[in-house]
């Protein structure tokens, strides 16, 4: 058991100690504000305050974890361990910066509560983040700092008892468009054929016609391939299903379609299934409730997993809404336009609501890479993709975290747009396996 002393207990430091020691390291601990308890404690002990108490492992505390409310944070930066860190402290401290305040600032997404510019889809952009601006977006630094703290404790007190922390790989698949041409209703199919004709797209007309009338396979129908792949590697995927009404950015097959419903049930047999709240739902929260209800009705079970379509995440509003609808686990934490770790962490963590100053029951699962990021935002050719993916996997393995990737059913199509990406997915699975 690790004893942690701090001069004042707050929601913020309780949350951060739990994150570092329990969630990431698996170390049992208790917190005290009694100095006498530190003096008499015979096991490993750590203090987080302004001055050391005795011979414990001392971390000099800065102000952030003792504050309430949201104010602009402009922490000074220093170099340490080959990268930049912030909240520098005195030389008496075990580390030259405050890892607890720094971790809280990053994981709480404090910077996303502050005024910022949004992209055309209303999303926070990575270029505004501390991680991007200081060159550690591709590093799960919160995990790295946690393991450094454990190392310092063991150097001072000997081996620390902890629950074994194992690296995990979780493949996730978004179903934005279950079929390229089939099962979309007469009006959409007829409109597509007419559009191909007037735009002089004979190949598109042929592909659509052959697919609709089952003369050839639909290019987005890659589900048999996925089943064989996941069975081969003994993987349990998570599918996120878009069930919003037809709109500019929401174009899946209607939820009433019997083929769509059969597909969703099939996915429930081979993995877990969550809701993919529509693009339109970000402006109309009531739509989220309807879409969750649709999925629940199809599967005859409660829905607790979610990832926002287009990764339209607005903190804290999106998470507050998901909590209202009994979502327990969200998989949206990441950027569409760059790979890496949006919250600088590669372990699941609970959302801390800065508006209410409370740890919530919503568990956040950060992802590191998405197919569309590489192809559409970064214009990466398939043969270069693993040069970006592999270092991310290695960084997560090093700290015993969870590597989560996002792919789409259409990315396996091996059509003109996605030629070569099926092999990349298989290569990335090989690299990501424990």
C-alpha cells in the first residue's frame, strides 16, 4: 500500500492520484492530510505539497490541482527526458516538473474548455493543443510519467506491489455506409443511376447496376473478410453503427431496412456493438436518444458504447449528453486530421467534468490512428502507412496501454479508392498483437 500525503484534498488531486496509481499502474494507495501519518508510515510514501515532510518521495505541487474553475493556463516549458514538460518546480522535487498537474491538464482536456477556433465541422483542431505545439502528440506522456513515478518509488522503497498491467489491442470498425449501392431504397438507387448517366460515368453506372441487381458483390460488403480476419487472430472487434436520418453527412442504409438489421445482429455475434451518433445529432441532442433507441430495439439490449460520427466531439457538452443517455464508454477521443494521443494518454480514463468539478462515470477510450487520417487528411500512400502506425503501437506497448485503431468497412474494399489498404490493415494487426 502506498501512502500519499497532500496538504489539502481536492476533487482534482483525488482524480489524478486515482488515474496515475490505480488506473495506469495498478497500485493500491490511500491519501492523507495528516503529517503525523507520514512520519509513522513504514511502507512506501509520497508527498505532494510545497515542502517535503521527512524522507518520503517528494513531488513539489503547483497550484492547478488545488484550484476550482477554469482560467487560462500558460505553463512554462522545460526540456526533460528528451521532450518538453511543463509546470517546472524546485530542484528538491523528485522530478523537475509537476507530473500530476501536467497529467490533469492534458487528460481533463482543460485547453478545450478555453476559447478556441473550430474547423469546418465544429471540431477542436490539434494545432491548438499543447501536445502538438510542443512535439509530443505522438507520445502517451501521461503513461510515461506514471511509469517514471513508479520507477522512482521502487528505487527508494524497493519493489511496489501492483496489479499486473497488460498491453491490449482493440480493433474498432465504423459503419458509416454499410453498402455502397445496395439496400438504400428505390429513390436513392434510382437517383444514383441517373446521376451516373448524366455525369457520363459509365463505370459507376455499371458497378451500381450490377451490385443492386446482385450481378456482382457490393464493394463495401467486406464483412466475410472481416470475420475470417478476426477469427484468424482471435480478436473481438467493436462496431459503431450510424443510424441517423439521411442527411448531407449521414448516408447510411435506413435503420428500418431488414438487411441492415440483419447485418447489425450479425455484428453483435462477432463483436460488441455501439452507437455512432450522427453528424446531425451534435446540433440536436434529442437525435442521440432516438438513434440509441433504434440500435437497442434491433439488438434487444441496452446500448452503452458510443463514438461520434465525424469525431464531432465538443467538450464537455458531448460527454454530458452521453451521460444523460446512459452511455458508459466512449471511443471518440482522438483527432481526425492527425494520428496520436489527443489526451496524451493510451489507457482508458474517466471523464472529469471541469464545469462541475467531479469525476463522472463515463469511461473514455482514446484511439491512436484512423484510416481516413492517413489517406484523406495526410495523403499517405499505403506503402508508407506502417511507418506512422508502428511507432504508435510501440509507444503503447512500452507503457502497457491499450492500442485502439479505427477502420471502416469500405476501407477493405480494394477498389480504386482503397487499393492496397487491406494489406495495411493486416500488417497493423500483426504489429499490434500482444
